């Protein structure tokens, strides 16, 4: 394998015995979470994939996070109180398996809501007199309070999927028509109006993978009405949401203006142009937050496009750059994360959504999630967000979208299964707590052996490695003057606690 030099902050291994014991946790599809031990050695058995230097630093990781969705709450409610408590402890307790310390909330419906809703569906209510979170009080807020029981210091951030329908140019919540909504196909032309483009039915298909440039054609129309009355009301909508959640004891400290502005969806969504993105964030949302919630950070995102030129067009606006503290990337956005971060090294970056799969709940999906975590943390993200943590049966939404989750509930038998993705995440989250520094990174690449190194606040060195091949692989990691020589089983997740 290619030799890679990776910096590391102060590491106290010198002077220790050659045979220092290392705790090893390994998961395969048939045998998850098997614990054993090996020892550090004086000699390398192979060319090191990482060489950790004791004198350098890395990016400090902050939070493992998950999203509070209605269908997740419904799946949890199918279980007994004892089962619920067991899972909630695993998710949120500081000594649980996944140790979530942060939550994402969607103002209004997302693709895993029971149905469409917003916090104000009264047309023309520019003063937001009819704004309310009554729907959230039935599902999302009880879910959050259940989490707060195990971690009362959790913090939260928000990103909507769609503005209230009356604020949009076609008066409805999706972007394009489909059999899963009631939008007239006569309005689909609005997406690419002025350039004569047709909606590509394959671009936003609900199953399979997208390859190449995404989206192939960018929207030419902002679906939020660009009249100042609407822009101002929508900015205040965010502030009201923060206010109402604060009254419920739920602190929101960060905002992103839109989930996936580049997914032209049959479920809740909103298309934006670069000009509209700049205008709303710079001239309306940022000033509203400064006035009402000066402690709430404004991030740009969530970016799910690999159209780097488009993102750079948005970021070229100095007034906008002066308003934001970070960015969120997901899906195809992961491809441009390293270069955007290189251009703007002073901001914070997060993975705003782990990819949700297609309802397979299989080991291959878990390998993909494992590699995603490796990629985002290795490229400087200080927060990683899971989308669905628990779903029932085949994980299907009201809009025909089947997704994976960390836990799968059998609605007939009212039992649950920890999915392969649960174990993929646990191999990171159980060992890399808040305050750890990410100090080494090898991407998946052609060897299909992603590796990540971290140093925890208590001085432990954590090496997380996957082998996505059909045969065993050997790796060596050099840690100062000692070597971790390890054999990775086929299709396995491995964590070494040194």
C-alpha cells in the first residue's frame, strides 16, 4: 500500500514496553462486535499505511448527531417501554453505544414525516400570527424529550425542506409532480423556465444511485417567491421556530436555509438559484438572526451537489461570506468538500446527512456508511449526522422512498433488530468522543481499506479500519516508534484502542 505521512498531536507512547496491549473490536456480518487484543510491536510487518507523528495536531471533532423524524418516532412507539428505554440509552446516554450529543430538526415536514405540514399554512400571513408548532408537539418534541432524559445537554440545529406552501411560486410543497403528490404536471416547466429544459424523470428517481454531475441541469427558478414580503416573512419564520422550541426547553444554536436545494423532489423540497441563495441568506436570514438570535450560527447548506462552480459562485459574494460560520455537505456534496474546505479553511464543516440507502438494511449499505464516516471526518468535518435512526418494516415513506436505518422494527411482532449500519457507526462513535482530534486518514480508494486515526481527550489513540474485500488484508500503522500490525478479516469493521 502507499505510504502516507499523517501528523499527530502529542502522543505518549515513548518509553512504554514493546508489547503494549491493544484492545481490538471487530464486526463481520455473521459476528458483530467481537472483542480481542493484540500488542504493539517494535517492527513493521508491512509498509505503514499511516505514520503518526507526535508533534502535530488535527481537526477537533464535536458531535455525533441524528435527526428527529416523525416516522422514526412512530417506529419507536411500536415497541414496549422497556425496549424503547434500551434503545434510547444506546442512542443518547454518555455510556451508550452511539452517544448522540446533537440533533437535527426539520421545521415542517421532511421526506420522513407522516404527511405534509408547515408551521404556518395560512396564505398571506406575513406577520406569522398563525405560526405554531402544534404538530411537533405530537411527535418531534416528545421524541426530543425522551432523548433529553438520557442526555439533557443535547443541542440542536434546523434546516427546512420546504417553506410554507403559500410562500412558493406554485403554491405547493414538492418541486415536481409525481404519483405521490397532487401537484399538477403543468407547473413542472417552472423548474427550468427560460431555458426550455424538461424535468428528467431519472434524475430524481427514488431508488438506485446517481452517477456523474448532479444535478445535470440546475434550476433557473427560485421556488420561494422573491418578493421582499415573502423573503422577510420566511426569515422571521426561522426565528419564530427557534423561539417556540426554546419555550419547550430545546436549544437551537445553528441554522441552514434549505435541505438539498438541488434535489428537485416529489416530496417536500424547494429549488433555489445561486442568486436567490445569496439574496435570502445575506439580506434576510442573517439580519433576522442577528436581531433576534445573535448567538445562533448561520451555516450554508445543506449542499448535495458536486457542481463546484455553482457553489463557488455563491461563495464569491463577500457579503454572504461575512454572514456565515460554516457549511454542511451531504450526498454528492461530499465530492467537492475537500476543495471547498481548502479554499475556506477558517469555517467549520459538517456532514449534514449520512446517505440513507434504499431500504436494503444490508452489510453493503453498512460498508458504504462506514466509508462515508471515514471520508467526512478525514476531510475535516467536526459533526456527523445520521438521518433515520429507527424505521419500521421496509422503511418506506409516504412518498415511496425506502430508506435504511440503524434499527429496524418488525411492526407485526413488535421486535427490533440492530442493523449492520448500527455496528458501522458504533465502531466510530463508541471510541471517538467529543473533543477527539482526527489525526490520520486513508480513503477507501482502490484498496477498499479505509482507515482513520484519532486521539481522544484522555490520550487514547483510536485506529478505525475497514476491509471491504473478499479476502483478509494486513495493515501496519506506525505510532511513534511502535507498530500496529493487524489482520483485517474480509468485509469487516475494526477498531483498535491503544
